[in-house]
């Protein structure tokens, strides 16, 4: 896992080259981002619906 910095060619890179690859954190952070996006959409829709309903 990771990039071998002692070899200065791209041929040495194989697979993901970021820390945490293969662990649970990328999936966990993706899940947290999905929840935040859905929450923002739901709250935005609720505010827009309330403003639309109160408009004369």
C-alpha cells in the first residue's frame, strides 16, 4: 500500500496511493458525506416549501 518513494518512476505505483486505502475510513467518510447532503437537501426543501406556502 502506498507509493515507494525510493523508486522515482510511475511504473512502481500500483493500486491506491493514499493513506487509509483498503480500510473502513473512506467508506465511513462517504457515508457521512451522503448523510450531510441528504440532510441539506431535506432542510432546503422544507424551507422553500414553507416560503412558497406563505407567499401571496
